[in-house]
């Protein structure tokens, strides 16, 4: 029976997909939630004029808000109730995780197990409400003043009532999206928040491709440039798949044990350390942390253009320097990716805990003493491969940004979106394969029991 199980593990029978009832329910639930997410992106905020919104989209096109608009699936461009997407939730989770690493009180709560995790999640939700309220307020203020110089009002009836209504609507939309993500994680397939972000990016891909080929038809983009962009995108996909599968395998040896035949046999295993242990989290965290102040400055700058003073000049200058492809924006984005790669890797993988587990189970690395020396060796290896992983993520995210800015492409086409789509797709497919494998193991156990009863 063990040999049949090994064969199933290496060669999953996809023909059993129709028989996996539980997996089909999870997939249909996930698809249904993503459809609800797309429908919500077309529900506008109360009191918004669609004509003025089109002017807003054209005026800010090519700026930093295009990046945010891609992550939200076009919700920001349409000013829907989920215009902020799940970015406030991600920013709040970053703050809570950083605070947990720095605060002994929060670190003690984290070690309480399930109850501690629930308390930290509650703090994250409170932070999400606060951040959404701040961003929503500045968005409402910016919408009121937008288009006044051109004689166009983006808001039908400006005033305090509109601001309060907009803030409440945005808070409700973000919290509902956060709840949908949690439901996908528990009752669907894949990570809910990542799938929502990926769904927003994928929803914008047809529009991006249409703009690309439209540029070739009108002559604004040369055919050679279009072929180069498509070829580079396919090459990036292949490179991302290769790097995400890359591992550094650390040899683990266990002491000799006596088998049933009386022979002494030593067991060997490998501890796989991924080159990119942090996965797609660093680009999401870095973009979320960078987009929050940029969103505030962008919409606050709409009102600042009408006034005078150092504050208005500061906001206008900030928006000019932090455009896509600008050196300051790319430097901040790259620094954020590198920081969160090391930070999240340290959160996910603990060398001391891994060394203690190996010592308790009798395992050791050949040539390395168990205990502290093993922890130091694992930390040394992990630091070296994390440098490679951070360089890989930074290259994937920043190189397309620079090339798009240098080529003068009038729409957003970044490597961050491609990285998120490929990573989330790979993780989701892996989870589907795990469900199929579990289903096939269940069938194998049932057949073994039936054979045992016949005998």
C-alpha cells in the first residue's frame, strides 16, 4: 500500500477531479466570492458624477494612482465603494506585525496560541477601520475640489454630509472585502486576500492589452516595442516560475535505527529552504505602505492647487516627484521590498525553533553540532539565500517600471502585477493538487479496508 501511496503522490490523477465533491464545493465558493467582488467594483459612491470621474481618470493617468487602480480592479477609477480595496487591511497587518516584533506585550499575546492570534486579528481590524477612515476622508475632500477650475464638479452635492457618507461607504466596502477574503481562506481554495488582489489585476489585463495593441494601431507604439513587451512578459513568467521553485536543500541525518530485519539503518532527509521564502508578500506590503500616503497626497493635492502656501506647494511637488519611474519612487519601493523580504522571512522561519525541533527528534546536520551551532548555520544559509531572493523580487518589480517609464508607455504595465498573478496562481494550483491528493489517499484507504474485510 505504501508503494501505491508514493505513486499517487508523484502522479496525481486529474481524472478524479470530478469525484472530489469537497474540492468542487470549495472552488465554486471561491469563484462566487470573486464574482461578488467584481460586482462591488461597479457600485459607485453616493453623490458621484460619472462624467467628472472620467476626467479624473484621464488627468491622473500614468501617475501613481494607476498602480493602486490596477490592484483594486478599476474600483478607484470608478470610485466604487471598494475603491481602497484591501490595501488598508494589508497596511494595518504590517503595522501589527512590526509592533509584535518590537513590543514585548504584543509578542507575549502572539505566543498565547489561537486566542492570541484572534486578539492580534482584532487589533488589525481596528487599524483597518482607522486607516480607511483617514484615506476615505482625503479622497472625499479631493473629489469635492476636483475639476473646479474646469467648471466640472465631481461631487453632485459637496459638503460634510457627502464626506461622512463617503467615509462610511469606503469603510464598509473595505471591511466587507476583508471578510470575503477570510471566507475564501477558510471555506474556499487559496489565500483569500491574495486572490482578491489577483482578481483585480486579472480584470485589468484585457484593458491593458487593448491599450497596448491600440497604441500599435495608432502608431504611438512601434510594432517592435509591442513584440518586445510581449516577449519580456513571457520571459518574466518563466523566470518567476523558475525562481519560485528554486530551493536550497540542507541535508539532515538521523541516527541509525534498527529495522524489522535487525539491520541498522541511518535515515537521511532534506530541509528545503526556498530562495524566496517570503513569496509575494514583500511587494504587496511595500506597495501598500507606499500607496497610503501617496493616495492622501494625490487627492489632497486636488484641493491644494486652488490655494496658496507652502502646504499646497509641498503636495504638488511630492506628487510630481513620486510618479512611476521617478528615482525617488523606485528607491522607496525597492527599499521597502528588500526590508519586507528579510522581515517576513524572519517571521516565517525561526532558525532557533527549527534547530530545537531537530535536536528533539535526534536529527542533525552533518559536521554541525546540534543546538545553537545548528541555529547559527541555518541563519547563515537563510541570510545568504534571502539576499538572492530580495534581489530577484526587486529586479522583477523595478525593472519593468523603469522600462515602461523610459519607453513612454501611457498606461501601467508593471512586473509587480505579473509577479502577484503568477505566485497566487501557483499557490492556488498547489492547494488544488493537495486536495486531490487527499481525496485519492482517502479512496486508497477505503479500498485497503475493503480488501482486509474480504480476507
